[in-house]
């Protein structure tokens, strides 16, 4: 095979790979029932996209462990309304999850390595942030 063909094929292959990379890293909004959400944050690129999009969500969740605050994922997440009805759940949340919930009172339950943390929160138009941290002795 001559060098021009090799160069042309290489340019096509690397060009296509370069075009695919932004799509693989892009965080997109998903919906579950009436709740819009974004979940992820593995790596600086995902974290940046989730932080940038956070302004469009009224509940921002962050999951970490230990005093150094190392991010964790694979958190079992559920959000219940004031009547105890589950309005959102995700079996592998984190380390960052943005939710767009109807205004109201909620209980957020997060389970990591078998340890449950809960927090009550009032959600409205203005964004609210919650952080869940598991100390090493917790898990």
C-alpha cells in the first residue's frame, strides 16, 4: 500500500475518532416520570458539564466519602414526596446528580456500601444543594 493511501486512511480513522469523543463525554438530560435529571461526574470533563448545567436544576446532590471528600458513585438514590411516594430513584447515582423537581417538601435517601443517609429538603424555584458524605467507618 502506498504512503498516500495510508495517510488518507489514517486521517479518516483519527478524524472520526476525534468527532466521536465529544459525544461520548457529553452529559445529557434524562427524565424519569416528570423529573428531569443529569447524573455523572466521573472525571473533570463530566464534573464541569454537570456544574455548568446545575443552574437549570432546583436540587443538586453531591456524594463523597471521608474527610478528604473523595467523590463516590454507585449510590442508591431515592426521593420521596411529603406523602412518602417515591418520585425519583436511581440505582447508581453520583458522584453528582442534578434534579428538576416540582416545588415541595422531599426526603432524599442515599445508600452507599450499605449505609443509609437521609435528608429532608424543601425545593422551590431557587436551587438547593445537598451533600452526602460517608466516613470510612460508616462503610
